[in-house]
C-alpha cells in the first residue's frame, strides 16, 4: 500500500505545485523497500505517460468527467486503471482494493464506492474496451499514446506517420539507466562487478565505450559503485556531445550551462583530468551538485562559478579551447524520462529560440581562434536546433560546422546531427560542432 500512497502523493504534487515527477519521486523513494520503490516509480511514470488514454477509458465508466472530480480522486482512479490495464503482475483485485483504500485514506470515504464501482467494471470489461476513433489521425495518436495534439502534428510533419508513431511508442517506454564509467579510477569490468554484487544487472552498451546499461538499480545513489565514484549517470546522447567536441588533455574548457554536471564530468574524464574546466550555471544552488559530483568522482580539473550565459565576461574573451553550450530547451527529447513535459503547451516554447540564440552568441566570444564551439539540446524541434545554429552561422562567418566522428553505427557526422529515441536508442538530442577559423 505504501508504494501506491507515495505514488499518489507524487502525482498530487505534480498537479498542485507543478513539481517535476523525478525530483518528487527521489525525495519519497528513500523510505521504501526496493520492491516498493520500483512499483511506486512504475505507477507514477505509467500514469503520466498514459494519462490521456486512461482518461479515455475511465470516462466510459464514470458518470462524472474526471477533471470535475475533487482531487485526488481522478489520480486514484488512474492509479487503479493503470495497474489493471498495464501491470500483469498486479492482480485486478489488489488494484481495486488498494485504490479504494487510497480513497478512504485521502479522506474521501464517500467516494470509495465510486472508485470501487468504476474499477470493478473496468476489470470486467477490459477485454472489450471501446476502440479509439481513428478517423482523425492526430486525435487518434494523441489519445493512443497520450501526447498533446500540437506535438503529434509536429511529429507527423517531421517524421511522417510511421516515424511519428515510432517516436510516440519510444516516449512511453521504460529506458534502462545508463551509467558512464569513471575510467580514471576503475575499469568497466570492475564497475560492472561492483554493481552486480549489489544485485544490479549491468551490461555493456552495444556501441558506446565505457558505458553500462543498468536494470534493478532501485535508488542509484545508495549503490557503493556510485558513492565510490566508479560511475555517473548520463544518457549516451549527452556523452556523445562531449565526444563530438573532442576535449584533449591540457585544454581549457567552458561549460556554459553545466548543471547537473554530466558534460563537465565527461570532459574531465576524456582529458584524463588534466586541464581546466569552468562549469557555470545561473543558479549557485545548482552548482553545488556539480561540485559534489566532481568530488565524488575525484575530478580536480573542474571548478564552478555562477554566471548568466547571456552576459558577456570580458576576462573570458577568446580564453577557451572548448566552449560547450547545452542550452535550456523544450526537453521533448527526454519525454520517456520526464513524461510530465508533455503537459507543456506550444505557446510555452516560443521564447526558447531567443534565449538559445543569445546564449550561443555570447558563448562564441569566449572561443579562441582555432577553438571549438559545441551547441546541444535535448529536443528534436528544428527551431531550437538547426534553426538556431543556421541563424548563428549566417552572421558569424568566422565559424563553420566541423565534421566529427562518433562510435558505433553513427560514424562520420557532417557537423550536426539529431538523435532519435526510436532510431538510436538514446534521448532525443541535437549536436552541432563549430570551429572558429579566425
């Protein structure tokens, strides 16, 4: 019951306070057993990933509209329905009973009968659920995969029906955690062995060196391999951005939007911890995580400084061999990890290219002649990616896109690339490497 109670609390925080599910989950999983922590996470992400579909089915069994129900009854119904429709290992009777108890525990005893009736009927009729109307392609895909209509329209325009649907499927998947090995202190084999001793399944990434894919982790920060600095968590796409930039021992590197520090860590390891990495963020409290991570990994080449990436610093002019700009973005490439991003509206994204362009314009002034400027985002929208870099290169003739080579099936890239979850098995991600000639 505690797993479901905590899941309801996380969902309530997301609705009432706009909290991010991953941060809220992190705070609540610590008191749960590994099994309960896994179930709690699965329910939270499952409800958020399938909310529109769950509401479509529940609306057929509930006389009231779900958004008219008093909180948290709608989420209690969704929690029960998700278990009934998606979790084979949870008996239907347990899903119904625990949902009724959640209603009672939330002080909604009079609504417990409604929860019981709706979920019992769903159990009886789950094999003959109504078909989703498919006459309207956008509406069908929006309901079937629980993504906003505006995003479905964009995906159809970018990828066509087959590609759009593949992307939507991948956004509702449960990705394995990717651990990058700190090869400065251990080998991939010793890191995998340490993880497996703690009951974590660790397999080598099929084509990214020094990367392990993990299953059965529970709270990653509790693992000895994590605490001892053998690994750090970073999606392969973010690591590929650093590989594309190509930092070398002795380089001076500026990481403009560094928090929580993954790219700075990857750069330091690639440089053998020899050189100088300045990790910046506009929020000092976020830099604490960078410092803590660097200390845990034993990386001494990283220092931090609070700075607004849009405000020019004269002392940094042409001072860096490598400048990394991992710009704030819509985050649409990480929907499988942050399903609550799909609550964003199209209007929320209009100002992002302005901010991204300002960051890139300012950061370019810090690159020495012959140095590298790396722009990246975790989104798949052209206006935040090649639209930004095209506009920049059109007015900065001293910069040009520079080919780079990445491992595995990626190979040679002609200056820029979009990674797709359903194609590459990574986050949706954009990388553009530019070199300053003058």
